[in-house]
């Protein structure tokens, strides 16, 4: 009994008052108190990080000390090693013998002398090593089941939180995409854009509310499991009488808890704006402004050959043509006969499998007998197929057009009054490019620059 009491007192002496566990690598400070190496260093570094202070206080007596004064306590370390060796052998308080037996009738540890005493006569006893493992496994099985259930709930909670984050990110990404696509469809699609955003926000709120309800339900279920775990652990830590009080009912209730997975919530995004389909519809609307464009032979470069119906142009050998101020003499260009001074106009050109061309509109008074750099600054609003098969918009600094499809038929929409020139891929219905808003000072005419192996064809409006 004296040995047991002494061991208990020694354990109190070597217990760290910070972590309340037996010290590991004990360190002493100026006042003489000792702590685990990690515990005291953790306090010092944490306070240094927060306040940059260099003088600290003992957690027990508040005496000041510096980090440099920390030193290993070898004597205390030796005492800890001794206690560990003694602790492996538990002794009977009555007889001072090792407690190698377990009395199943009285649910307690006994020594060999206790077993022979009248108190335990006729009781079922067994070696501690033989029975401890089976009881430990039963308790651990119950805890494992509940912890597994708790982990499943936590995983579902984490997954739901991630779903919420992903859903909001997905909504935001889709919203930005819709905004970007609709920006190029001009004012006549503005109401359509607002309609899609409203639908998307409505779906977002409905799904998000469902996810938040699911998260709240999971929190409640996790708390319920935690309560049962605490109840079981409290019983395991208490006396034998408390442990056995309604123990079967407690176990039955705990083991009856089953994982009830909340109903899955679909994160499929139904409200998707198929901009390509809308562009097809836009093309139909644009064709309400379609005009018949034919080529003006008086403006055609001497190397360009026009068809009889003035709808096709090819690049050939030099021909005898009267030199006039209207004719292009440097660049292989030709203009359309029509001039636009107001309103909205739309026309298309078939570029086929050409290897190099320019297509757009230009001011009627552009220079025709000089090598001009085409762009809005010189009166041209056009796009180009370059020799390397890339597409560019002829802005002040060329704007690359990163298109997924090869252009065959191109539509041009001119809103003269609003100052916009836009290009569309007629085959796919997709928007290609819109020039920044301009203020047109003269009439605009269709403009074409034609190179070898790149014939251009103007289909009639009814096609």
C-alpha cells in the first residue's frame, strides 16, 4: 500500500502542468519548475510570434525567465524512467502482490492471495491477460462503430461544404460566361440575358437552400453521435456500479444508431445558356436587315476578275482597265456598289477555302492609290485571314481572333447610327468580333481584299 502511494506521489511530481501528462524531455527554468520540452518551447515561441517579447513567465508561479535559461533536467528524466519501470507492475493494496487475476463475479482485479480469500471463494477468475483483451475489444468495437459513424457524418459534412463552394463557384463561372457571351449580342439581346441570369439565380437559391438544410441536418446528427460517445466513454471511466447501471440498455441504444444518409442533392446545372443556339437565332434576326451586295467593277484592282453577275471575285493576271480615282491601284481590293449612311445592314460573303483575304467595310473616301495600313484610324473595319492560317481583326494593333472553327461563310452586321461593326460565323452561328464603337463621318461600303487562290462569293439574300 505504501509502495502504491509513493508511486502516485512520484507521478504527480513528474506530471507537466501544461499538458497534464508525464513529462517528455523535462526542461527546467530559473524558478526551478520543470515542463515538457515541447510544452514550454511552444509557449515561448507562441508568445514571441504574437508579441515579440523576450521575457516570459512561469505557468505555475509567474516568475520571469528567458528562453536562454531553459535547460534539461536529467535528474527528473531519470526519475521518470524509474516510475515507468515500476508502473508496469500494479500491486494489490491489501496484499502488496501483483494484480494478475480478474474476478468476473465482482468485476475487479485481484491478486493470487485475494483469490484464496473467503471474499472471492467460488468466483470465476481468470488471468488478466486472458480476459482484458476480450472486454477491451467489446468496448473498442462500440466506440469504433460510433466513431466510424461520426467520421461518415463528418465526411458528408465536408463533402456538402465542398459542394456548396463548388456550386457557388460553378454558378459564378456560368454567370461570367453568360455575361461575356451576351455582351457581344448588343441591345436586342439584353432582355434575354437578364432572363437567363434570373433563372440561374433562382436555381442557385433553391439548390443552395437545400444544401444548407442538408448541412444543418448533418450537424444535428453528428452532435447526437457525439453525445452517445461521451455517454459511453463516461461509463467506461466511471465506477463498476455506474458502468453496469443500465449498461445493456445503453449499449443497445448506442448500437442501434445507424447511419442515415441525407438525400443526395443534384448539382446538375439545368439553367444553361446555349449561346451557339442563340447566335443562330441572332443570325435569323440579323437577316431581317440583309441587303443585296454586288461588287463595283469601277473600284476593282486591275488583277481582280469579277463574274458577270458581280457576285464573285478572283485574283488573276493584270487586265487592261481604265485608271480612275475610284479604282484601287496598289492593294488588290474591290468595294461593293452599295453605300450605307444610316440604319442597320447585314450581308454575307462566302470565303470558301481561301488562303488569304480581308473582309469588312470602309469609308467611301479611303485612299485607293497608296499602300495604306488598314484599320479604323484609316477608315477600315475588317477582319483578315493571314498566310499562316490565323485570323486577326484590323485594329490599330492587330487583334488575334482565336476561333475554334475554320471560316467559310461570314456575316457582317453594321449598325451605322450606333457605330458598331460585327462579324459572325454563319455556319456555326457564333460571334467572331465586334469593333469598338465608332462615329462614322462618311458613307460606308462593303470592302474586300482578294489574293491568289482565295475567291470570294456574295450569295444572294434569298440563299
